[in-house]
């Protein structure tokens, strides 16, 4: 049994606890400063031990650490893992700035620490099937892509105005949080992010958040054109990926939370061929990710998001914000 320490007992931390326990391959311990959350976790999950102070834990007692705290804590906590030579997974995004990132990357390289960033979709069968189809060349070379996502986040997280999502210093908001998932997919499907531009705004949520609830981002990935449209207020929960290739188009559609489809078209008839249907994946997202991470720990060939890729993702967003600032005339 692998001994896993999950740091952070909020909503995402609980999903990690559940995911690793459900693999049947792990003993899970938890570090959380909020005593009420610890009690709730102990009543809900069979955890091995609990801690309240991350800096006082001897990490060598664990096979891996999962850091599920707000993004502003990620780099410093990851550095402790590296110093103690313990593999780790960071929740996304990597951080809120590039401060300390180069030093972290250098230390990881020197000590050859197994690690990654938890962009869940890379671990899910439907997205892995889409990746396989892209690699097969069925659509030719992908030249353009669009990622469309909208949902009412207030319904999913009723506490949205009290958690990291609402706070700039914790890396919340649609642009720095939600869209990073789709940038990661674009990196995986298409290539390295290059130059981007963004429009972001708080269109609906008002002054209960400091961050944005909507963003439109465009950019180049390995010379290809990619766009991202995302809001956190619309009523339908929608996610669509359009990939335009030289031989045809691939489309991923989240029909509802129980069903996803992959479609293909290579003519102008208007007919789309269904290449795959996937049911009830959502309830197992974090089990899939836990299994994927355990494969990484076992040294198996793996495409879990690397720290380097997550750093490129973060830099792309920060540069897009800077590129989009109004230029003052001379």
C-alpha cells in the first residue's frame, strides 16, 4: 500500500482523499489547519492519521504528497517535498506568479523528484481517447482549435465567494483557475503555448469576488491558432472542444454530466460520425487521476502534466494579461 499525504482538506482535497482511497492501493493521511474540517474528514473517510502543521511533518514517512492548498502556497510546499526527496502532486494552477518557479524546477531536476500537476482531464478515458485520435492522424495536422466552457459555478460551489475562487492572491477566477485546464489540454493536444491576448471581466458576480467570472483568450500553440471562451455564470453546463485539421475535424462534446461524445467529420455533408461515447466518468475523475499518478510513481511511461508544462501554462496567462494592457501613447 502506498502511503499518501493529502495537504488541504477543502473541496478538492476531499476529492483527492476519496480518489486515492477508492483505488484500494493507498493509505491516506491528511494535513489541514482547520480542526472542524479535520473532524468532518475523519467522520467521512478512513484516514490513517491527521496533522495540522505541514512544516512539522516528516515527509519521508510518505510515498507521495498531494498538495491541494490555494495556489499561493504551492511553490513553497513543493520545495519542502523536494528538499525531503518525496514525490508530489500539485493541484492546479502551479502558482499565482513565477516567483520561485525557476528555483523549484532546478531543484526538481537536480534531485530527480517524481512529480506533476493535477490537471485531471489528462487522466480521464474520454480525453485520452481524443488524444489517441489526434495522434493517429485521422484529422491530419491540427491547425486551429477552440475550447468552449460555461457553467453556473455558484450552483456547483455555493461557497464560491468565501473560497480561493474569489481571491486574487489565491489565484482564483475564470482566467487563472478554470481556463488553465484547457490551456493544459491545448499543450497536450497541440503543442507549446507561445503568445496570447486576453479579455477578462467580472460580468455577473459583482463585488462578492475580487476576480473575474468570464474570459476570452486567444493565442498560438506551436504556431497553431487556439481560442478559449469561458464563463462561470451561464445556466447550461457546457464543454465543447473543436479541433480543425487538414484532413477533417474532431469534436468533443460534454452532452451532460453523465455523457460525453467524440465526433468526426471529413466532408461538408453536415454529418458527424460518433467515434466514442463515455458514460458516468465524472464520479470517477479523481480515481482516474490517482491511478495515473500511481503509475507515475511506479516509473511507468506517463503523460501526467509536468511542472515544466504547468510553468509554461502560467507564463502564457501572465504574458497574455501583460500583452493585453492598453499601451500609452508617447
